[in-house]
C-alpha cells in the first residue's frame, strides 16, 4: 500500500524538495514522515510559521549548498594538502555563513525565534580573510608571501632574458633562420634553423619540422638561463606548497566550527524550505489536537489551480467517526477525500495546509484504497485488487488511524458488492478510526444514516447545467444523477422509462418528469466488412502508376512512359514512340518506377511535350504572347 502516491503526497514532496538548496535537506524531505510526538510536531509547525514570516519580512535567506565542503573538511582533517580550488570553496562557505548571520541578526528586530540560530554560526573571520588574501582565481596569489613575490619576479626576469637571448641570436644569424619567431618545443625555447645551417648555431637540437627541413635548436646561452629558471620554479613550487599547507592547517583547526556551520545551514535550509512551500501554496498553520477531530474551513487541494478550485468545508470527529459520501460521477468525491487526508498528512509532517482555518488531529497511520489497482502481472482484477488492499487496511487500522476508501464495494455484482461494503464499514466503525468512504449504493447510504457514529454526506450537483458544484453537504445523502444527465444529453424517453422502471419499479415511471423530446436513436453509418478481398471500390487505382513510370504494354510487350495516371474509368495515358495512347490499366505492367529513372523534381515536359510547345511556354513565362499551346487528343 503506497498511501503517499495514492493521495499525491509524493508530488507535494517533489515540489518541496525543489525549494531546498542543500543535498542533506533534500534527503530529509524525501524521507519526511508523520511526526507522532505532539510536542515535536508543534515545534516543527512553529518553525514553519517562523520561517515563513522571516522570508516575508526579510526575503529569501542566503543559503548555499555545502555538500562539497564535507569532503573537503575530511581531507583537511586527514592532513592532506587542500588545492586552491578547495580552499576557495571553504572561503565561499564562510562568506555565506557571514551573510546568513547578518540575515538572522536582522530577524531579531522582529523577535523571530529562528533569528537566534545566528548564535550557533561561526564565520571564522580569520580563516576566511587569510584564504581570501592568499588564494585568488583558483591560484595562490603573488602577494601571498614576500618570498613567493620575489621568486615569481625572478622567474619573469629569467623568462624575459631567455627570450631576448633567443631573439639576439636570430638577428645575428638571420640568414640561417627558417622563420622570424622563436618558439617553445618540449618546454624549451628554440630558434627555427634551416637544416643546412644547423652547425652555424651553437646549441642542442630539441625537435624538427614534419618535413625535416627545419630544426628547432635551443641555443647554449638560452640553455644556461633555462637551468636557472628551473631552479626558480622549484623554489616557487616549494613556497606554494608551504602556503597551501599552512592554510590547510588553519582550516583543519577550524574543523569543529565548520562542521557546526554545515549542520546548521542544512537544518535552516530544511526549515526555510517549509516556509517557502507555505508561501508558494498560500497555506496557513493548522491547529493540532489529540481529540480525534478534523475541521477544515475553505480547504483546497494544494495541487489544483486556485482560480478554479472550489473550497471544501469539512468536519468529523465531534459526533461521528465515519462519513459516507455520495453524489454523481465527476462530482468531486475523490478529490474531497484526497484533500482531507493530504491536509492531515501535510500538517503531521510539519507543513502548513491549504485552508483558511484547520484543526487537525494526529493520526498514527494513514490508510487508503483509491483506484482500481488492476494488475495483470499478478492476475488481479479490479475487485480482487480492492479486496486485497481493503484487507491490508483492516489489518492495520486502529482507533488512532485515518482511513479513506473510494468507490467502496465496486467492481463486482452490485448486490454482493453492497453487502461487502456494509461489512467493511462495520469493521471500520468497530475499530474506532476516523474514515471517509465514497459509494453509489443506496443501501450503504441507508446503513450510514441509521448507524451510530456514522453519517452521510453528498457532493452537490446542478441539474440545470449538468455540472458539479464540488460542495460537500454533511448530513445528507446524495444521488448519482445518472437519469438527469442522460435525459439532458438526449437519451430517448423510451430508454429512460425502461431505466427508471428497472431501478425503482414501474410506479416510479409516472412520477418522473422527462425533459428530452420523445425521439429515437439515429443509427450512424458504419464501415463494411470486405469478404475475400473482392471489394473493388476499396482500391485506389490512381496510386498504382505515377507520371514517369516505365511500363510494358501487353500483348505487344512494348515499352512506354506513363503520361497521366489511372482515371476513374481505369484508363491511363502512355507515351509510346511518336504518339500517346489511352489504355486500360489491366493491359499494363510496371517495368521500371519513375524514382529509379529520373532525379527528384525532373521536368517531364522534356519527355511529354513538343519543342514548339516548350518554346511557347518559355515565352509565356517571360512576356505576353498570343501563341497557344496545343495538346494532341
């Protein structure tokens, strides 16, 4: 039994999850369940209200996803060196903590209890400032230390000196050079020397061109500078690692505060996601009771459009434990019972409900049977699935449960289904649980009307417009309105009389006022069954041949080209050598299709028209002419 899916609480959870920022909060939302401790539930609802008020007054809180930081903190505490990228992530989270502290401090002026969570956040300003000063753009900044600034300055000078020496050699040996620019090959600064002059330039051959005509030589003077450069880069690397290890140690020292910040951000993210959901849905905080009472004023289904949703008035638990709801199909019975249970479940998960006012009792279990449940893989019919689900509900139900069942006793013989429906209601009544059921059985309505702790309710229906009003009236039994709907939609009186007599007896026919005219059903035209494939009218001969197809003419077995496809008389026109003929399609057989003979968009006038006609047509396209195109008959 998947109650959350049947009443669409899973869709609420999906919307709620999108409003969270951190992965931990999303995980908590997906695992959200009904709270069974009254004190804890009241705290959760109060947190939702406080978060909603703070968002309305101060805007959306500056929360940030901190999933990545958990892994970074583990690396730092193990003593491994953090990369500049990881240190920047730490700095960003600390900046987010500072913004969140400022946000919560502003909430203190409204005496919002959530604002005092600010005292549990530690922005670790010294760590944040040190990382921000030494790490920039994903790298250790030049000014992170005096030594690093000096070494990088020396590196720049050395690289510039290497370039100057290479350019000096290229100018001195210009005739030997294959190009005007020096280049890097395998990390070495080289000059491009023609192969025949390789002994003119002192140095080491590092690479050569694909043709072998150019050698890339590192001059000896440049090589000496390269060795000096490598020593400087080793010094730079050592200093960078020293800085990174120092910053990593600072982060590891602040690990306790950081882990506390992460946990607090995730907790606040979960709380504020409930406030965001309440604002988006226009919900209010419900009152909670343990007295088995549910009262909803102007309740609406949270997934339905507010502009078209009709508010529901509902109450149960004061003098009755169960309500049997009746009314026409599409009258809103299923939506009504889903709305009630969904409101209760949302409230018990610490969420606000989409009502004007709500007083909701705590329930230890939410049980339901909605939908036909038919499953071919398990060989379950509609009725079998219902009974299987109902028995599971009856095994779990107790006096603190809330049960809803749709179309009780349906899917089988009406008389037997009615009996089973009454038996199920009796078991639910004995359990002491709160329950809502929908049905069309008149005997079930009568049973509910005379049984203690139960009553009827109906969904109203406008008989003039044949449309439901989606209003529930508790204390009154409804009717299916099937005769009214059929009458309005034009069912003949004779059929209606037969239906009324079968349902309520012959004496009821005279008391029924028919609105439709006395008419008969008009039979529509239906498709005919073709025997042995002999229905010639079903064949579309015009598609058999198309213009340009090469065909063979029988009995002469001569080849021709189709000029005009088959007409309604079964005759087509074929271009033969020197003439065009009309011939019955039965004397023609396809030789080669036009698609295989001619390219797409081929101009068939070249084949089928005379040179004179084509010239006249060309003149007509360019100017006015009195010439006419003549076609042979």
